[in-house]
């Protein structure tokens, strides 16, 4: 994985910005940035966020 925030709140903000500005889907973001999607979703789920495919963001 590239340098991504480890703090869950910062990670959520970072990922949502990338999804909004650069990637049309979570799968594309994860593939491009070499991030394990299960790890990412698990880390953010642990603090109450889930991915909305319809909105292409975590909330």
C-alpha cells in the first residue's frame, strides 16, 4: 500500500476525496493504490462507516 493515513477518520476523508476526484469505484481505487479492499472496508467499518456503491463514498 502506498502512504495512506492509518487513522480511521483521516483514512475515510482521504478515500472519499480520492473517490470523488479520481476513481469511479472503490474497486478501481483499491487496484490502483494496491489497497486490500477487505482491509479498507474493515478498518472503516470498525468506526461506523460503510461504503455506498450508489454514492461512491463511505459514510
